[in-house]
């Protein structure tokens, strides 16, 4: 009596050798930056609707919760003393003070998400991007979004109806300084058409997800595979 080769050959079952190594992907930090009105917030919202395993960054803040905001879903609400203590301990990837309130991205929350294969999207400025690069450069994928023209940017600010003329003039005066940092980013796109811009950033995201350095367990698999040859 002989053994059935389908039973004795470990490769003839439903589990491949690569499955045994639990190869999985480490997440990434997708940063979108642009002058106000160039489209980064709109693009970020659309990406969140269309991309699996993509989450919005949740910041810690010292401001009070607004009606309907949920702890751990919209923000992590802390008092100023707690925030400053965590800041002294370098527990934030990036932080800023806006209109008298502190905002910061907790490292522990971010790194836990990355370990679980989740990607986190950030809608932040060049200063926040520089801070993040100090702590997580290998996980960072940064995209700077440019308007097609200064005229177009001004028109977008006017038509969205969120700002007074004085605020629009201020935002336009700041745009040149913000755009001077474009070369610090991994990728740059010109937002002529919203759908095309979203498609371009999706291509960037999909490519970065496939990077060799983000495939955890791959080194052991390849080493053992070579020994089998």
C-alpha cells in the first residue's frame, strides 16, 4: 500500500508556503498639503469614501467638544496641562496651536494603526509634514497639491463662500509661501480636474502600498524559499 501523493506533499493543500509566513502589509501615512482652496480637503474626503483600509487622522486637542463630536472618533479631548506633558515627552508626530487651542497627532495611535495595516490620511500644512518626517519618514508618503493658476485659486476661494474678502486676500498672500515648499514633497500634482487628481493620488497610494519595504514577513519567506532550491 502506498501513500497518496496528494496527502503527503505539503504543497498539495490549500495553504501555500507564502501563507505560512503571514506576509502582511505595514500601513502608511498619506499626507496631503496645499494652499487653502487648492482642493486637498475635498480630495481627502473622496479618498476616504473610495479606498479600503484608509482612515482619517484623529488629533488630540485642548478645545472643548462641539455638539455631536465623539471622543476617539472626531478627536481625543484633553486638557492643556495633559497636552503639554505629552508634548514634553515627544508623544506627538506633529502639533500646532490654532486660535488658542493645541492640536497634535498621537504617535501611539498612529503606529498601532500602521502595524495593523491601516493607512492614515492627513490634511496638514508643510510645517506639520516636516514634523512628521522627523519621527516617521519611512512611513510617510507626501503629496503637494497645486492650483492650475493664481486666478483659479482666487476664484475657488470666492465661490466656496466660506470667507470674507479680507480673509480671502490673506489666504492668497499666504499661498506663495506655502507653495514655496512644494519641492519637499514626494509627489506633486496640479489640480486642474478633481476626478483626475483623485485618480492620480489613488495610483500613488496603490503603488506605495506595494513597496517591498512595507511587505512584512517577506524577508523570511524569500530566505527560506532560497534554501529550498
